[in-house]
C-alpha cells in the first residue's frame, strides 16, 4: 500500500480529532495489513480531561470520550473507504489514559496489500496460549483465537466466544456500558501485570489495547511493541 495514502489517513485523523476535541494529537501513525487498518495515536489528553482524571472521574472521561470518538470514527470511515477502495466492515477503539495513547482500528471487507509475516523469534502458539490463560483468569478461554501480525511492532489478536452467561445477561438487560468499563479495567490490569508477553515477543510491550463487540461476542486486542 502506498505510504502516502496511509500518511494522508493519519493526517485526516489528526484534523478530525482536532475539530472534535479542540486539539490534535502529537502523533498519528497508520498501519495497514491484511484486512486491518490501525491508527496509533499518542499525546491526546485535553487539559480538561487531565483535571477530571486527577479528581477521580476517569470513568466519566472514558464515557464522554467514547461518544465523541464514535462520532469522529463515522466521519473518518468514509475517508478510509474512499482512500483504500474497500468498505469498513467493523471498527474498534481503545485508550490508555495513563500512557496518553490510543488506537482506532478499522476491519475492512476484503484484504488490502500483503499479509505481514511474523518475526521468527515470536512463537505464535505460545502467544495464543498466553492470551487464553489470561482470558480464563477474568472470564473464559475464548472459543477461537486468531493472531494477525500487522508489522514488527504491532500485533492484532481476535478473540471469539469470550462472554460468560452472566455477562450475556447483563448485555441483554442493557448494562453494556457498565460492563465495558468493568471489563476494561479488569482485563487490562491482568494482561499488563500477569502476562508474559515481553518474554514471548522478545521485546517490551508499550501498550495493550482491548475493545469488544458485545453483539457478536468477540473482542480485538492490539499489542504495541517497543522495537
């Protein structure tokens, strides 16, 4: 894929965020491989959000940001589809507020460009087993785990069949927002603290992002490595 197209998507993402939040990020970097476009964002907490987080209102910041980001993604989706000549099948986003980083991920309806080959030193079976082990600590072993290396420093992992019956019941009863906040805190803490991912990747993991599709019982994770 032409790097100029990816740079253009990154630039437009910065403009959309600036328009919706009043300030743009320090960095926007787009990566495309297989059917996945991931925009990695750094330096994007507004002064107002910083004050709210310091005062203990992190959940409220998460909820407010989600509303605005979903609006921004709808606008960005059209640019992505025109730029890549593909339809956006699904989209996800997540933010690591302590690191002041985040991602937007677009799942395309067909592959664009070549599939990235994983680094030889990364044992994908061991990575899959470790994701399954940590998932079991907080919910259950996923019915299916797929690993997509997008670059040397970015791995996307799809988990399907991850919700236990009580979670499905909460979703059906309209508590999806509360469940997402709880899962976000619980899963991230376990994957960061209990995972052996630095050993598996042979590199330091800078960020782990997680988002869910409650309707389809699946989740996407993104590992950002310090390569």
